[in-house]
């Protein structure tokens, strides 16, 4: 049954790709995804599909009829219940995401991997202020930056992103809860139907704050926990934060917010990962996510703590094997996870979810992995700094422009750095020729952190182990050279 389901879904993916690759079909799709004075045609059609009474002009009504018939056709062919689609498109961020997908296909074609007409998600570091100063912080956060967006500028930024079809904002920092106008901004996101999630250390979360997050429709809270013990966690984050973080997680869970634990894995906490997963289950969260270590920000100072490709491969295999056996989802930001999961009864959409408890569902979504495409930097998401600077990813700190002045739509479609990130055929090392290039792509931030360019290979992948060995030899030579220079300087002083 599972193999039959996989064959049907693969065939369906081929049919969709063939249809949308046709010139006439693309022209029809462009008509259906155009913007009108009525609004985004796709969104209007999806609202109509969900049963809403939507005023539309003649052209929008025509496109709506086409889109609805196509949805019904593929639902029937794919064996998907119509009510499931209706319930999904009632959710604003799901509806916006589907609209962005269809508009992206109309704009860029049915490419593998896929690029949306705008990012689905912006990770917005709303402030550099933080009550902690973690050793591996990509933002080097602790003190508020002098040029952070004012409340008025931040609201204008939200409006610009909403007008460009953004579905989701993940607020981060620093510690986002330390921004005084946080809930003012959250309320405006809610008003503009942009989904909100928060990345927090949870040390200042109280039952009252957790309830306020729930009230502004915070759909997900990602809490950083770097070990299963206070000793390990506090080594990275300090200030006896472990127990306060656990208490904050409890508050979020009790408030009914979906919670995931994120753990940046290094040599210091690698062996503790199974215990950390056990702890996550006891805390009642929904997910445990392994975060790639990225040598940026303060992470540059502890680059020797990065795990080897062999250790990462073993870790990813353990996560894939345990999925389905656990009460929670086990995820990874390492795009190689999509490749690893193909060897198990699960399918990974990398940052999004792992389908493992239902073998038939896993087989159905496997063909989508090439479209979702592993690393989503500059394709599915990007980042925004506290001052409004836009970057391909929070870990790739290269300015593309500033939200206050840039033509966002033009930047997304034409920026040379974003176009380079999307062309995987020109990546260095094994990444450029890998058969998993579409479903993985390698972590672009690790390429940037280790080589200063986001188009080289990801040296943390087992398929790039030779490149990793070269880096380590280079680091060893550099360390020996520095040691000799220091020794000579010491002798001269004597």
C-alpha cells in the first residue's frame, strides 16, 4: 500500500510539473495569480473556496473558478479530502503560503528547488538587547543597538512585508521580549494576518506573558535549551538560566502554545542529546530541533567546538531512527536531514516537519522534498536585523538592503546574491554535483561562515568530508604559526 501510494504521488508530481511547465498553462497561471484592485487573485479564490463571501471583478471571478476547479481536480487525484483543504485555507498564513507558492511557479516556473514569489517567512531580530550573552550567539546580542527601528518604523516594515504577501514572521533577537513595544508589534502582525512565532530563551516568561502571547495568536515558541543538565546549558548561556528556562517552557505549554526546543549541538553537548530529547518529552513540548552550529557572531570564538561530518551523520541518523518512536517530532536545521531520512520510514521537509508516524503519509510527501529543497535561505525565507537591514539568513550577515528604503519585490526577484544562492549547479565541493542537490543544497550559512561565500560547499556534510579535512589542516597550520610567533615574541621580551 505504501509503495503504491508513493508511486501515485510521484506520478502526480510529474503531472503537475509537466502541466505547469507548459507555456499555455504558465500564461493561465500568471492570469490567475495577478494582483488586481480587488486584491491577490489567488487569495481571493482561496477565501471563496473556504466559503467566504468575497467581492470580485469579472477577471477575478474567472480566475477564481479556474483555481477552484484545479484544486478540486488535484484533491480528487491525490485522494485528499476537500474539507481538509477548506479547513487549511481558512488559516491566513496557510492561505498566504499557498498563494505565494502558485505565484512563485507563475513567476519562476516549477523549478526544483522551489522559490516563492516572496519569502514565506522573515526571521526578524527585533532587538539586540538580551538578558543573557550566550557563547554561540550569531547576533552577538546583549546590549540594545542604537539604530533599532522605532515603533513607527517597525509597524511600517510589517505593512510593507504584508503588502508583499508575507505569511509568517518569526521574531528573535537578542531576547525579543525585552523590546518594550513587542506586543504592539505583535498586535499589528495579527491585524495584518501575518502569523507570529517567537524564538526565546524563556527565562523571563511568566504565566501572564505566556497568556499574552497566546492572545496575540503566537502559533509557535522556539525555546533554546543547550543540554539536559544545568551544568551544560549554563556553560553556554550562564547566569543559572537552566531552571528559569524550564519554568518558562512550562508556562508556554500551560498556555496552550505549541513549543519546540532548539539545541545547538557542539562537542560540548553532543553526548547529551538523547537525554535532552528525553527532557523535552517530559516537558510536554511538541518538537526537538537540532540546530547546526554556525561560525558567526560569537560562534567564531568557539569554532573548534563544531562537530565533525562523521559525528553529524551519526546524530542525524539517530534522529531519523527515533522519529515515530517518540511522542515528539525530531527535527534538524541541517539540510542533509532530508537525505538521511530517505533511509528510514520518514520524510523530512527540513525546518518544517518530519512525517514518520504515518508511513503512507511519509511516502506521499517524499516527492515534495525536491521542491521544498532543504536549505531555504534566500528562497523560502530571509532575515531582518533590528535596524531593518535585510539578509539572506540570520546566519548570513550580508546586507541586501534596508526595509525602510528598498523596493522589496524587486530585490526578491533580481538581487544578485539571492540569485546566486538559488543556483545550486554552481556550488563548490560535492554540493554542486550531489544527487541530493535539490532536496538538500547544503547549509549556505556554514559555507559563508567557513569560506566567506555562500556558494561553496557545506563542510559539515559527510559527502564533503575531504573539504572538512582540508579546513582542519589549514586551521592546524594557522594555530602552529600563531604559537611560533607568540613564542618568538616571548623570547624577545626576555
